[in-house]
């Protein structure tokens, strides 16, 4: 598939207006208004060569509660320097790039912003090489990325979700795939580690880190309750569910995934999670093709190669009523600004009754049995 292919542009180009309206309704839910963004922000986005888009998710007016309007920013980007450049130079270049985009997010009055998975580095976990890629790992508390994000969070009064490769110096220097949640005060609220680690194709991540140990934390911020379901966790419905059980209103899914593997799944999973769990989801994917110095193999019969494949971007936001934004570009850096009314979360719980009909005790009992060594599947035979 061509990198610059766009579902939205193709539909708009070839479908008659009435057909387009119906197809759009099925693919994206109710029509969303375009968010009017400041001219200075659009000018800076153009100057820095990244896409800027904005949409509005509204909710019904209530008499007992005021609207709870929050602006969310989702950032997707390519790496800047070749993967052969020194580690500090690669990271510094990405720091500069993301700082530019966060400045524009501030101009767009974004309250909470999230970057893609392991945003400070190339997604080198396909290589199985330890050097130099482990050098990108940094501690949460005083690593250069966290320090920078703390400064920007305080400067812009913005909550920042910063997914990094973590070096846990207090526990044997082990690595973890971690999102650092920074309050708009500049303080570190906490961390959320990746719950599910892929072992498919070039995704050799367990060579570097294992499944996270932070569970399904939800962070109370000045702009709502947020959680982070990192990348591969989006394939596990139970993972999404537990963030909802713990009270999340916005769940970010910072990812790094390629078209040959997952693109048909991408538009569906975060939208399904938003519907099933009555919260907003932000699916964020990196962009571009990253070339590594040495060839590697995938264990699938393909010839040795130097790239992971094309990271197809297409970041989007989905709402608990099933509506969603169009995706950002498949090939350009971008900032998606979504204005949401968090009151919609409870309104959809009331409308659909998914929480009331959830029957957690039934599933808790079944799962408790399923994890026992002597478990037998309940298959009825003649």
C-alpha cells in the first residue's frame, strides 16, 4: 500500500455525497464538528511541517452538572536522525521536535497530551541487539526526557504522558516499556508499564523487557481521570476493561505498529474499547520506515532485512458513543486535537447499561477456575 494512501480522501474523492454521508456514519459514527484552531498554531505547524487537525465531541446538556470540556492532544512522529547517529544526538533531535509540537498544542489550548510509544528513540527492538539501543533507556525520576517534560508541563499548564524506555536503577538496572505521567504542576504523578509484550514477527521486545508490574492504574489529573494502555495491550479486551473498572475517562494507547501486521485491526480496536468501556480512547502510532545498520531476521522465512516495515501513523480519538475522528496521516508527523466533554462517559453508561449488565462476579468465578492447573473446558458433547 502506498504510504500516502488515505481512506478518508479516497472516500471523499469517489463516493457521491449521499453515499459518503452514510458510509462515513458507519465508519466513524456521528458527524463531528471541526475544531477551529488559532492561526498562529496552524502557521507554526506548517512552518515545522506537521499535520494539525482538530475535532469536537459534544455531550447532552445536563441541569445538575456543568460540561467537563477537556482538550486532548495526540502526537505522532518520525525519527529525525539516522539510527546510526550517536544516541544522545538522536534523542536530542527528538526532544527538539516534540517540544515544537507541544508548543503548538499549547497554542491550541490542549490540556493533556500523549506521545507515541518509546518516542525518544527508534523502535529498535526488532534487532535483538543490546547495543546501542539499551543506551536510550533512562530513569523516570531524573532522566533527561522526564526533566524536559516536567519543564514543559509546568510552563504550559499541561498534563503530559511520556512513553519511554525506562531504566529501573532501583531494581537491578532492568528495562521496562513505561509511560511517565506528569501533572500540569510539573510533578511526576506516576508510571504505567506495558502489560502485554508481543512475540510476533519482528516484535522481539521480550529480549529487552518483560511484562509490566503496575497493573491498571488510573491517574486523577486536573483534567479528568486518565490511563495508559501501551501498544500490544490494545489486543486484549480484558486490559481495556480493567482501566474502565478503575474509573478511567480517557485511555491513551501509545503504539508502534506496522502496516503489514496490524493495519486492518487498527481502526477497530480502540473504537471498540471506547464503546465497551464508556470512556474516550486515543490511538497513537508512530510514522515512517526506520532503517537499522545491521540486518536481522524474523523467524518467519523472510530474507534478512534492515527495517521493521512502515509505521502507518493514522492516530485517532474515539468516544464512548462510537464516534471517532478521521485518522492523521499515514506518512507525516501530526498533532490531533480532540475537544471532549467527559460528561459523555456517564451518559453512555446510563444509555447502554454496560456496567449494570457487566456481571463481573460471573466472569471472576469463571476466570478463577480457568487459571487452575486442573481446569477443564466446559464443552458439552453428545
